[in-house]
C-alpha cells in the first residue's frame, strides 16, 4: 500500500485543500493532482461514479501525485469495501448520526483486529503479489483514513460520544445538509447554522480528530481555516464554472 501523504500532512499540523469530483472522469482527477491539490474526493454519493469508474480515478490521482479518497453513498460494509479495494486512501461516509453508526464505519474500513473489512488480493493489497497480506493489513489499518460527516443536528448532539469511537481521523462538516436538518436549507450564514458549526468546533477542540469543511470559494476557505478547520474541500464543477464565468466576462466579444 502507498504511504498516505495526506494523513502525514494532517499529523504534522498542516492545512490541506482538496477537490471533490462528482462525475466519472479520470482526466479531471489528474488535472486536480497536477494543479497541486492535496487530495481528490471521488464523490460516489452525489453522482454516477461506480466502483469501476472510481478505480480509474484512483489510478489518475496516484499518477498525478494527489491522495485519492472516496465518498461512498451508504454506510454499508459491502459498499465501502468495493471502493476501498481500488486503492483509495480513505472513505468518507455521509449521515453518520450516532456512535454506533461511527463504529460501523470504522469496522468497514479497518481489518482485524480493528474491523471486519473483507480480505482479498485486490489492487489495494498489490494484488497479493507485492507483499504478504499480513503486512499489507498492518499498513492498511495504519494508513487508511476514516472520515465521518456531520450533516445533522442529531450528529451534533451525539458528537461527544462519536468522538470517543477509536479510529476516526476526520469530522467533515456538510453545511448544506446541516442547514437542511435545522429547517434552514441553504441558509449557511444563518446565525443558528453558524452556531451549530461553532458547537462542532468547540466539541472537537482538544481531540486528535481533524475538522474538515466543504466550501465554495477561497474567501470561505480562509474563514474556515481561521476558525480551526484544517481540511478544506471545493467542488471541481464549482471551480470550473467560476473560472469560466470570470474568463468569459473578461473577453471582448
């Protein structure tokens, strides 16, 4: 298994920035890597990305020097297994609303003795020819990241107990779904939504878990970094659309 450079950066206290790619395009992933993003989130929750297309996107990430992560569409062991077996360095799971659900994520991502991920000579394991499975399992348990999303007030309420679950690397706040769970869909700057996010920050302070946030602009990224988020994600589609609008507005036609 490849060393997880993203995990090393976070352990060293660095801030990392990544790009979410929600459509099956290895070329987009490769461009993100060449542009210098620390990670690419292959978003299989919102879009048509299958394990097969994710496989090629993982290859593109590795070839371009960025860390491939995958957001699965369901907190289910067989689903998480198929995406991780391609060689993704971590799994992000949406709608984790209780410590029991967080424990299920860890079990699905990790091998024995920390979990129950199925063993096989898959690409993540070097097809069983690169190294003995035993040493691969030790490396995978150490390197593969567990990322759980905070997308509801139910999760915010349960956060102290979720943080007690061993093996969680990142808490990823999803502001859109969080606002929706509060009856304020899309009102990300509403004082109540911001208060909920501040509550997440305060609860996680002092823990070993990294706080992450999805943003839509550099300005928003800088704001979230200033208040404690060290893992920032932006949408490839948003970046492309914004850059295109700026370019077209500047062209004399």
